[in-house]
C-alpha cells in the first residue's frame, strides 16, 4: 500500500475550501462583509470556515422571523388604536418630508402628535426619575434593557420593582441574555422569587428552540410605566463607571402621550417573541391622552425585519440634509453607503460634524473607528473627540428640523446584528435642545485636524488599518 502524502492532501483540502467559500460567501451579503470573511478564510481556511459557520450568517430561527412579520402586520392593522396618523408634517421642509414615509415603511409606525418629551442627559437623574415613576406605578411596570447589572444602580431599580410588586403592581423585566448574563445567574432568581417576571431576550444555546447566534443581541432600552410614561435612549441599568476612570455620559428621553403606546407595542412584541404569551388586552387598549404638542415617530430595527432599518433611515436622512448634520455616537464603524452619504453631504456644502468619545471601552473597535478618520477629514467632516467622559449617547440632528435619539450606534453591528429602538422627533423646540447638547459636546472636545492626525505613529496606523479589516465582525 503506497504511503499517503498527508501534507499534499491537506494543501489540496485548503485550496478546495477556499474556492468553495469564494463562491458561497458573497451570496446575499455586502461586498465589504464578503471581503472580510474571504480574507480570513484565505489566510486560515479551517479556522475561518469554523468561525464563518458560527458567525458568518445573520441567523435567527425561522420561527422568530415569522413572529416578527406577524407582529408587524398586527401593528400596521392596529394603528388606529395607537393615535392619530400624521403622514405629512407642516414644519418639515419638502426635502425632508419623505423621511416620515420611509420611517413608517421601515418600522411600521406612523408619526403621532400630542406628546411631551423631556431630555435627560444627566446619568443619575435618569435612574432617579425611573425609580420615582416606578414608585408611583399603579398597574404595570415593563422594562426592557440590554444591560442590567447587579450593582448599586441595578439594586435601586430592582428594589423599586419588588416594592411595586408588594403594592400589587405587575412588573416584568426583559434583559439581554448576553449583556445581562450576570444578573440572569443571580439577581434574576431573587426577583422572580419576589414576584417580578424576568425573561432573557435572544437566549443562546445549542439545544434551545429560541436560541440565536450569541452576537445577535437585543440592544434596546425601554421602560413603560402604567402605559402612560415611557423612557428610551442610550442608557442601561448599571453604574455610570462602566468604563473604569471614565463614567458614561448618556441621553435618555422621558415621553408621555400617544407615542407611549408605540413603544409599548415594541416592548410587547419582544415579550411575545420570548414567551409566546400575548399581552393583556386591557393593558394595551387603555386610552392614552395628549400631553403636549410634539410629533414623534418610533423606528425599531433588528435582523428580524430583513432590512437594516437604522442604516437605511440614517443614510436617507444624511442625503436629505441641506445645511447641517451632527452625529453623536460612541462607536463609528460605518459601511460604504454611510461613508458615501457623508461625502455627498460635504460636497453639497452641508456642514457635517461627528462627535465621538476620546476614551473607549472596546480596543479593537476603537482602532477600527480611527482607521476611518483620514477619509472623513479628507471629505471635510469635522471630528470632535469628547474628553470629559465616555460619551455613550447616540443621536443625530438634521438641519435643525429632525432629531433621531435612541440605542443605535453608527456601526455595522447596530445596523445588521442588534435589535435597536430609535425615535424621530419633528418638534423644532426639542431638536433645538438636542442641538444645544451637541454644542456643549463641541466645547468639551478636541477638534481633530488633519495635521495632528497625520502625526500618529506607524504602529498606530498598522493597528488601525488591520482592525478596519474586521469591520463586518465588530
């Protein structure tokens, strides 16, 4: 029996793997994402294929996608229960009015009037207000957060929930299976024993029927109290010192009025996905009264929608801008359409400002993010590096007419992999307040110049450009 040349067989198998994946990987995915995976597979065929099998496809169980589609149909049919439809908004210029229609088509929700909004940019104030509202709840408290930590802040909210249950209030807590894994192993059991209903969103595991890829996460932040008050934005239920030495700075919004019912619908869709239980009809059918004059539109996003709602909406908003765009985000790892939209805006004479944190809690993401600064500066984008804290707020203003506030980072992960929640605000008074916050960021930031940026070391350049190759994985 002739000797088997195992080295030759291994070499052949590597090249067969490369050619097969060259055909398979680019199917139904962006060119940038395909290039990232093919580069890994060509360099390391076996590890690359294994990693691709685990993370390469945005996979949700078929059942979950069907449930999302069913929820979307239900929301569209039930819009008359949620509030007055607003298709055109008189305060918007003609070039921005299509945003209202696009947001409805992507996220299912009409814009509604009659709302009151309060911006909450101070971290501790947010927790104080949520705890106070829970302490006054009479019927229901519904919380959905990516991170809920067993720390001082988490204990405060947990204690408020337990006290509310003792008063006869129904309390439910949805927390992400990965982002809040510590609490799910400990504090969640205590809360359940005391009557708080706790569920993990997007659980992971080989043998779970509801399991999803562990990098597909529910990144939303929503609190609903008695169906009358809602909170949403960027802040989790955890101490602000999440990044050691640099406390988080956030932006949350407290809302009342008809839009609360829309956020409630997003919450109950996630509750339905994880439990198969529909909400109490009496809870969702309670009348919600006008409390103000603000026009607001809810735009959820996530892999269950089949489209990248957040990315498509934000890119369209940038293309619609005529005067000024200000983007605030802790993570900026854009795809090519996003970069093209920014370049197009500056070429049209639009002033484009990007505010990012100078400090980071994810080293590889920071390197990848900084790899884009050359392109941005060359295109005429003004980059501000916020210095006092880790700026975790996520918002966008366009021409002083529209503000987008929510949980979406300006990166490929948030656009393609995460369940997110955003609100569009068409009230120019509220938009002006968001712009005032952005101006305050400018004053506390280092405005990056091409001259200063060009002085970084060769090592920094190599690390940044190498990290950029992984943009589709971050």
